[in-house]
């Protein structure tokens, strides 16, 4: 094998390695760059209920902390959370915030009406 072919093979191998590390690094940094993600599955905004005990369910990704009306709640290993909240009769506002370790925040608001 000539020295030119060996040099080309070495350069190709180096290029493949650099490309592989770059692609891996970009795929791993996506979560850091995208910030916190928050989705509330229930209740929907505008819901009404007869029972003042309402269960808040949702998912949070890329977060360091999740708060329900200012109180910290916890997620499972998949980022899911489920909390019960006692609401007053009439119109209620539910605020769920999620913050990542860089201070970025995602916020969801739900308006729920409790019938008597």
C-alpha cells in the first residue's frame, strides 16, 4: 500500500471520528439547549367539576424543579407528576411552573370552575 493511500485512509478515519463525536455531542446537548418542557394532561383550562379535590397530571422534561401554585412538587423517573389540589368553590387558577438548572422557566395556567 502506498503512502498516499495510507494518508488518505488516516484522514478519512479522523474525519469519521470527528463527525461521530460532533453528532453525538449535538444530540446530547439538545436537552440543554431546548430548555424545560411542561405539559399538563388534566385538568383542561375551562373545565368545571363538582368535587373540589382536583388531580393535576402532567409531564415535565429537562427540569430541575416543578411547582404547583408556588409549592414544589416532584416527578417520577419519567418526568410525570400527579398531585391533588383542594380548590375553592367558584373560579380557580392553577399555575404549574417548571425550571431548569439554568433558570429558564416553562409555565402552564389552567382555569377551573368548581360547582357546588
